[in-house]
C-alpha cells in the first residue's frame, strides 16, 4: 500500500497546511491506532486515520502589577504562553508538563524573583503519576548535569553535575501505578523526571527518561510560593485515565 509522510497525510485529512500539520505532531497532539505520532516525517500508510487532540487554552489563576500566574495545559510550550499573554517568563515548564507557570510584568519584581530562584527560596511542589508502588516518603540528593544534543536538552545524574534535591511523598495507588507529590529545593533541567527514573519510579508517559508511552506525560506543577505569593493549579481529569480517583476539589 502507498505510503507518505505523516504530516502530509494529516494535512490532507484535516484540510490544513503542511506546516500546521507538523506543528500539531510536534506538539504531541496527533495519534493513530492508539499511539502518539512522534515524528512528523515518519512514513505511514496513505489509509491512516489520525486522531487530533484539541489543545486547551491556558487560563489566568491570578494577575496583579507584578506577575501573571497561568494554568498551563500539557502540550503547550512555556514560550507559547508568553506569546499569548505578551509578558516574559519568570521560569519554564516542559512542554509536556501542566500546571502553574509565572510571567513577570516589571523589571523590579523580576530581579527580586530571580534572586529567590538563585538562592533556592522558591517552594515548588509537583504531582506525578509513576510506574510501580511508592509506599514511603524518600529523598533523592543526586547532582544533575545537563547536556545539549540534536534532540534538545538531556540531563543525567553525574558527580560533575550541580546539586539537586527532591523529596517524594506518596499520595495514592491505582493498580501498579502511584500518585506522588514531589517537593524540589533546586530547579535543574528535567530534575524530577531524572530523579524519579533513577529511583526506579519513572513518570508515566515520559518517553525520554522512563521510555514509556501514554496519552501525555503525567507531571503537573501543583504549587509554587515566592515573595509572599502562593499559587496552586488543581490536577486535571487526565490523571483519572490511569485509575486515580481525583475529584474537582482534590487537594494534597
């Protein structure tokens, strides 16, 4: 049967341009036969039927003269959120990670906030769904080094890396998966993903480090506190797909 590049087939199916089709695939929003399409140029059967996930828009949690706290959905880049709201980022979340993202509105506040991050005075809590059962709290204090390659940033534990500390707290179990809260004192690139995978609890859907596929990577920026501000983003119903019973008012 005739084959063609995935993005070209998607463009025909959806009636969009080739570039728009590439962007959808690169954003992780396109699947076929239950599997996410990872490579826009992958050769596929001309008869392939694609499923395109609609990307929810970010929403504002809080805004004042200093900052905007945004609830970022998975699959949307932090840079795209910055474009939407027309203010610079104070920090970043991975494209696959959902949750609280902060934009800054003036230079004076930005300088103060950057100092808080540098001096590890920002409190950050994440929630992750991981493989296997986590029954007790534990900490991971392993240095992380980040390297750049063609596939983007890649981090690993190394004695030559920078200090990285994560504290893991079990929340609930569903089957052979666990929901955990992770408190981090440092903010190394991909820190939680690397630390959890090193401990034997790879994040569900983390293809880069845990080498497993899912509808999304189940990592969520749940809370952040700095300079007297406290923000929270509730878990989305996505996590219920894995068997967790998370209500609309669920709190950790």
